[in-house]
């Protein structure tokens, strides 16, 4: 599972604390010296409390419930006072329940550590991280494949390697806009482009190549357009989208920025989105509409309630 550090939390520190909790659970599972099943249960509850205190300010309540304070923890906690039977059969059942829960905690913590580490590493060498608001795909005068995105973002010099992150909500919005009279053509073009880029996407590889770098030198001495890779940001398991679409897209970008440990740039034609991205700590680029579009309803058609 992918856990997302809270804003301001170091992924490296979180991984270290997850590893400590995992090792303690592993040692308790494999070598408990508890003389009775109830003491074994008490040792487990003590571990769960320590792990929860360590992780509570670093990950969301949902992530904490998945990793530590899950349904079986609640059942074992509520049953603690009734599990004192001296019968060997009862002792064995209680020990087995605790061992099973500790075994599951070790597996889930292992998975969280591995996934968190892989996500942290994957964005180190892919170039500048960029999230394009839905309106960019339907309002920017040049299609993405021909856009000097490095120049648009001003993140580096033109020709830099750019990595475009595509939240699934952006895909959903484009899919809705393909039925909109005003934005239909550009939305369909964008969806076709995304379909081509991600035609080989899989759980193991969510990245695709939009454009290779052009190393040729133009007559004016400038270099050709730089490389652009793209990546789908799937909603994590059990993720509940925020009711406001702007907030949801910004939230996914912030999650990447925290995990990556370096800036994510939001590019939008929506001033409200620009303000929100800046407030949440993202780099942001607001692109003004051409004069003839001023005062018109943005072609993304997104209302402030997210619908």
C-alpha cells in the first residue's frame, strides 16, 4: 500500500519509523517470551499503541487504521478482559489470533516501506515534475506534444526534461468534456493523446513517453524541444476524492511533492486554482486567457463546487 506523509514530514524519517515499528512487530511475532496468552495479547496491544503514537502525526488516520489500528486490533482490544481463560485450548486460540495479527502487520508494513521507497526514488531522475490542470489540455493554443513546456513553466531553460503527472480526475474531466459543445474537439484530442501515451501502462509501469528530446540545433542557435514523459496518478486504494475538483487535483500534486522531496509545478488557466496551488505550497504558473476569451466561461466548464 502507498502511505502519504503529511505535509512537512520527511519521507526518509517516515520510512525509518515504519521500519522500527515493523521490526518490533516481527520480533514480538517470532520470539515472544509471554508466559500466558493474555500477556502475549497485552504485549501486542502495547506495540500497537507505540506504533500509533509514533506514526499518528506523520500519516493520515486512514493510513494509520490500515497499518496498525485496524478492525482486528479493535476486536482484540475490546476482548482483552474476556481472554483470561486458563484452558489450554483458549490459550492457544488467543495466541494464534495475536500471532496472525502481528504477521499481517509485518506484511503490511513491509509493503508500505517498499512502496514508499519506490515512489520516493522514481521521481528523482525524471525531470521537472508538472501537473497540468484540465483546462490546459483544452485551452492552450498549442497541443502538448508540440509545446515547449520547459519554457511555459520557466522551471529550467527550454529543452529541459519534463515529467507530466496526470491525476485520474483530470482524465475523468476530459472524458466529461468530450461531450461539451465548446471543448469537445480538444478534449477528444487530449484523450486520444493520453490513450496513445499510456497504451502499455500497467501496475508495474504507469509512465509513458510523449516526446523524445530533439538534439538538433535550429538556425537561430536554439535547441529543439525537450523530452516529455507522462505518468498516471491513480487514486490510492480506499481513497475518497475531495468534493471540490480543484482541491482534489492540488491534493494529488501535493502528495507527489511530499514523496518526491522536490517541487511540483501546477500549470493552469484558472486563477482560483493558481491561488489554491500556491497556498498549498506548490509552484504555480497561471496562464492568462487570450483577450478574446476574457469574460467567457472557461472551456473546462468546472464550477467551484467541483461538478
